[in-house]
C-alpha cells in the first residue's frame, strides 16, 4: 500500500493517538500500524458528540443535505486511494470496491434529497377544536426529531457501504444526530481515509467538528464503552450474532436502555417450486451458485439454503449448481478469522447426521472455495444447528417430499433478512399458503431472483425478525433507515415562535 497512513483516531476533527498500536492484517501487502482505541477516547468522542448534538439538531435540512453531499464528494476525491487500500485490506477485487464506493456516495446523496423533500418528518397536525363538547381539543402538532448521538459499528464485509461513512452514518447525520464510529479492525486504513473525508467535509462547511468521531478498534472494551456511554442514544451495528447479542444486552442493561439496531445473521432460504424447477431448474441452479459464491459468499443476504421437491427435476437443479460452484476459483476471505470460521462451519455441516457432500472446499488459509451439501427434510428438521449461518460460499439443499413438507420447512425457520420464491405461473397456488409464513419470517420476500444485491431505495427493507435483526420494526438499508435515529415529539398549543422551523 503506497498511501501514507497517520494511524490516528479522529476525535471531533483532531487526530489523536495512544501509545499502543495494532498492525493491520491486509490480504495483500505488509500492513500498517494504527493506534489502539481506548475507553478514554470513546469518552472524549461522546463528550464532543453530546456538546454538538443540540446545535446539530437545530441545523436546517438544507445544511445537512449539503454536508452529506460534501462527504460524498470528499470520498470520491479519495477514490483511488480508497480502492487500493480497501482491496488490499479486504482481498475484495478493485471493481467491487469501486462499485461499493458508488453505492456509498449514492446513499449519501440519496439521503440528501430525502431530507430535502421532508416527508421523513411525518409532520401531522390536529387543529384546535375550541368548541368541541364535552371537551375542547388543543392544537396538536407532531414531527420526528433526532434522538441524539448515535454509535456506529463498521461492518467487516462492507468496508465502505456499511462502515465509517456507510448507511448507518449517512442516516444518522441526515436525521441530525452526531455519530461516533467504532472502526472495524479488518480495514482500519480504509476507515481512516474515509474518516478523513468526513472531517474535511465538516471543516469545509464550518460545522461543529463534534458531530463526527472515529475511534479505531483493537480492543473489546472500545465497543463496550461506546454502547454503555450515557450520552449515546442509539446504536447501528452489522456483524455476528454473538457480538451483536452481547452489545444488545449491554444496551438493554444500561440504567437508560437504548435501542440497538443490530443486523445479524441470516441463511435467506430459497424455495424452488415444482413448475419452475421443471421448466428451468438448471438455470435456477446456476443462478443460485453465482449468488452463493459472489464475494466469497460474505454477504448477509447470501441464499445459503435451497428447498426443493425431491425428484429428477431437483437433480437437474442440484447438478447445475454443483457444476457452476465447482468452477469457482478460490477467493480470499475478509479476515483470517472469518476463513477459519468458514472452514470450521463447513466441517460442522458436512459431518452432521444425514448430510451428503456434493462439493467440498479444497482451499486453505485465508481463501475459500464453495461447498455444496444435501439433506432430507427429516434430517434437517431434526438438527437445528443446520439452520445456523455459515458465513461464506456454502449451499445446503433440503429435499422435501411434497408441498406440505415444504410448508413445514418454511415454518421451521427463525427470522430472516430475505426469503425467495422461484416460481412459474402454475406454482402460484402452491405459493399462496407459503406467503404468510414468508412474510412473518423475513424483511424482504422476493420472486425469481436472488437476494444478494440490495437496492438502496425508498422501499427497501434490510432487516427482519430476530436473529436477522434485533429490531423488526427497522431497516438498515434505504431511506426508511433514518427512522431508527428519530423519535416523534408532539407539540401541544405551542406558540409558533417556539415550534421547530420545520413545523411552521
Ligand atoms: P463481529 O465479530 O460481530 O464484530 C463486529 C464489531 O463488533 C467489531 O467492531 C467488533 O470489535 C465488535 N464486537 C463484537 N463483539 C463484541 C463484544 N462482545 N464486545 C464489544 N465489541 C464487540 O463481526 P465481524 O468481525 O464482522 O465478523 C465475524 C463474523 O460475523 C463473521 O464470520 C460472520 O459470521 C458474521 N458477519 C455477519 C454479517 C451479516 O451481515 N450478517 C456481516 C459481517 C459478519 P472487534 O473487531 O474489535 O472485536
């Protein structure tokens, strides 16, 4: 990596370092030294965020929209360095980093236009009814207001779109909430460059530097200090079920509990209905394989489990998936730890009772190649561990007897980010009883496509019942995600002079 890292934290616009450093562990190159985060730095960042919160909440929507656009511009200005560093740190190809940067700046700009439009404020007015009997009604107005400082945990698998200036940060700043980011130690250099871009945008616009801080990782007590700091009012997190649950529990146990918006694990089941399977089973199998293997399978929307009615059509589907997966070369995984977890998880699935191996990974170290397994419905239902996410390119086919057993399997899933139907016109009646089950299970139900590739838009829901997320009422992708960092306030009989500008 040719970029010169300063290796410091960014606390309210200031570069701050501690004595201890950790060395990044890039997929390529020697790595660099970064200052280790500490609870004392978290304390400073939270103090600055609290001091800035009231002023930031009072900024106009136009001022915040300009900030989001300036951050996007500053990120674009550092595009080449971000691509080079991000690719070296994560092992993801440069084209993926370029695409993810476009998504990141695109969502910053989308939030700018979203808050300019103002609909997100959900402004309501019940005019006074002074003559109403038996009691008059007061004048009532309602609007969404920012919650205060928000903690954001950068995700390992989206070093840009869900990290320092990713969706959580964009939504919080758009809402008018200062942000304290806990950088992910898998990509500290990428985080640093993006953090510098955010600071430059804040400086250029003369805004309060306390609205943004980045504390690099390195130690568990950084994340713990952040979610338990009384000045933090909400948390955005993408990561593991174990880590997310631990931090969620800390949020719930605070003297003042706060919402923890965790986007955790999902196996994203795909139901292949019989007419579709008969008509185009091989094409569905090849498409599924491409979705499973994309980005070494390191997507929360990876469709890890396919359910299909047993028979020759199912054979065609599985054969095509196996052929396509066998041709996928070894891919570098995001971290050594994730590669180890993947290899261990695949061993666990492959050695479970009743599981047949169609394709086994031959890669080693930090690389992975796809695995493909099959199991009967009875064996799958008997082993809950088979329903756990294995983060990486791993597919498990559940062969069912008939439509009733497919429905039984559908009912057995815990909360998911997505559920997919592959169906043709003749499958619609069979799909009808599945629909309420899938709606209850998942944040997004899709047909004849694959769930990887999440559109950032007004209608997107990237969330779902636990354990897909810790808050089923929210999404972490799309403009609706701003609602996580807002709360409704009702103004009763307030004189216009005291109402927020957006209400008058
Ligand atoms: P992670 O281990 O949950 O870590 C995410 C962030 O939370 C990191 O900043 C981590 O800090 C922090 N953290 C985790 N546990 C903590 C605790 N008990 N106390 C304080 N801070 C804590 O997730 P990851 O590193 O991204 O990946 C590990 C696994 O997560 C993967 O193998 C995969 O299974 C899963 N994952 C799932 C998704 C998804 O979208 N569903 C996305 C990414 C990863 P430190 O790094 O400093 O420990």
